[in-house]
């Protein structure tokens, strides 16, 4: 499960901007990904309020299936210059409340 589809990320330090590639936004394509993975009926994949608190829409994907993510950088990606590594975490340790997405709408 991943949080909402588009995030503004923290500002980078000025010295780093000259040498390091920074992600400026992230789009998890929640609607098409959840349709493809047949998780679109899970409550957590929809805008919702719990009490007076607005909960973020979350991406739920199934193991072994492809999903689309779009990263926007602060400058063009250069394969020869930039080392890009992406780490994804899975498992119950990432849930704020275990099984909160198991309920279908």
C-alpha cells in the first residue's frame, strides 16, 4: 500500500541541487493501477474521512503484477551521470492500522 498519488517532496539543499538528481513529484496512478490490480473497491483507494480526519488515498497493488509510477525530476535524467535506485517496502509493518483496506465499498 502506498500513500496518495501525487506528492510534493521536500526542497533540496542548494549545494545538492548542482550534483544530485532530485524527485520533485511522484504520481502513483492510483485509479488505473487499482483497476488493473482489481483493488479499486478497497475503501483505502478512495477519498474518505474518518471522523473529521481526511485520510490519504492509498495505492494497493498485487504481488507479481506490473504497476505504473511516474517520477518527475528537477532536471533531465542522464543514465551515464545519475545513479537511480528505487526501494519499495511491503508487509504489515507499513500499515498504520492492520487490515484497514480489506473492506470493499
